[in-house]
C-alpha cells in the first residue's frame, strides 16, 4: 500500500465515526421518546437534532483550528470529541445531559467534514484526488451500515437500556482512530502556506513523489500563493462563484431528503406497515445499498467526473422519490416502497454522496480552502439540522401533520431534485483531473 493511500484511509476513518454517530440515534429515537416522555418539538430539538446543531457549529468554525493548528492536530481532537460523546450519551441520566453529549459529538462530525476532505485533497494528486477524498464518504456509509447492524443486534440486548449500548459502543472505534491518526504526517500544502516550512513539506512530498516531481510540486504550491493577500477575507466579489457553488451543492444535498430517510428510517418503514423489528432489519438493507453504490461512485468519480455522477444521481433521485410518494399515497405493498427507497439511496450514493466532499474541497483556492470548506459544510449541516428538527412535527404519531401518510414530503423532495438537475446541467463545472493549483487560478 503506497503512503498516500495509507494516510488517506487513516484520515478517512473519521468518516466512519461520522456515519456511525449520526445514524446510531435512529435506534434510540423511540426508546428515548418513551423514557423521557418528550414532546415532538422538544424531541426534535434536544434529542434528534442536537448533534446536528453541534455539527453546524463544528463545520462553521472548523476552518479555524484546521488552518491555525493544522489538519493533523485537528483530526486527533476529532477522535477525542467522538470518544467523549459516545461515553457521555450512553451514561446520560436526563435529556439535557444527553443533548450536551450529542452536541459534543456533533462538533466532531462538523470539524471532520472540514478537515478530512481538505487533508486528503492536499496530499493526493489530480489523478487520484477524487477517489481518495471519496474514501471519506465510503467510511461515512460504512459507519452508517454498521450502525444499522449494531442497532439491530443490540435490540433486545438489555431491555430498556438497549439504546445506551447502541450509543456507547462507538467509544471503541473512536479510541482506535485517535491513536492511529497520530502517525500520519502534516499536509505539505498547509506547512508551506500556514507555516512557511518548505523543508518539512518537501520531505513529505518525497514520500509520494520522485525528487524532481516533489520539488516541482513544492514550487507550484509556492507560486499559487505568491500574489496572495494573507489577510484577505472569504466573502468578497471575486469568490462569489465558488461560494455559490459550495452553497448550492450542500443545499441540494440536504433537500434530497437523505438525512430525513437515514435518521428516521425505522419510523418511516413502520408507517409502511412493517413491525418494529422488521423495520430495523430493513434499515440494514438501506445501509448495504448505500455502501455498495458508494463503492461504485468511488470507482467512477475520476473516470466519469463529478458532473456526470451528479447528473446520474439527480435523475435517480427524481424517479425514486416520486415513486416513494406514490407508494405512500396509494398504500402500496411495503416491499415495493422499500425497493424505491433503496433506489433513492443508490442514487444518492453514486451522485451527491460520492461528489459533495470532493467537490467542496477542490473549488476553493489554497489560502482560503479551510474557510471555504467551512462555508460549504456549514451550509450542508444547517439544512440537515433544520430538516431533522422539524421532522417530528410531520411524523409524530400523535400530532404530526403527515403522521398517517408522509407522501407530500417525498413529493416535495422529488421537486427539489428537479431543480438540482437543472443546476448541475447548466451551472456546475467539472473539476476532474485538474490540480488544486490550476483550479485556484481559475
């Protein structure tokens, strides 16, 4: 295994914790609601979406530690945050303590969505950058998959305390990640841009490139910032296009309804007529399809490019979401409904899922990449938090607006994906095979 791949896999393991942490709550959703007798608004705000508000905070401000202290140190602290959150959530004695612990884990998720794609994009080449950064997404869906399996296996393990085991088991991979990430090097681009440490940067480049290529890459990095004002701000007119691109890909990602489905999968499947245990088992199929099609997306992202994958995914979104709405509206058989939900998951995995973290990490110039990544991921998590917060108002079995039949929600998501397809075809640029320095010039 070459060093670039090894370092990328290690850093991308933060994605595993990301996926596990964000979805494991789906198994604890109903037990916690019954245990603390929460109202729909309280449950949506303090139980289900609190981690996402932590993620919003982490993503919006994650650019600072990533730039100030470096990608590597930031990744180490991400593992520690996950560890604290897992143990604290499992041992929580009231909803407020639980919320604080989930918020801490969310901060880890948010910062990881800034630091990991940046780190991997900066140690890779234009030819393999797409698939290496997409390893982060693979680990996210792998974490999601194992979270669904873990929830299923732990259901009935300790009665009323099942949910504590579901959340607490994350402490094991969090500890392992914190140890492993200590061994990766700093980003050579960060060393040059933030620390002016050309000697260490060249040493790291020499691990992955021959002597001449390493020196040429170092010179290219230096040239890319030669005329840069190191005090310039992210929000200025010359960055309007990349800011808009970062905002829209993140905006559409969440208005596909992906977090709505992943966070509330068991509850949604129960509304199709499945029993509780059956809904948890069917959730595993969601995780499996997500994993398989993410692998396909990773294989294709540097071959077909980002734009083509987004086009394929958008078409799949439109069809699958419209059919899920139709299935709920006509009260079709649960098996047919699940089939279209799986098509939706496959469409996400091969499109937005594979592309978003790669695309955002590519489009911003070297000097402002950390803060640009915060902008894009912050947008993503703000809308994820809003959707997760308001979902109980629509699905709650007692007072939800669409508690009996959620078909209008899926019809709305399908319409939003028509808008995404229009944006992809007309406005989204292709970044495949172009170095970060060349993209900075553009």
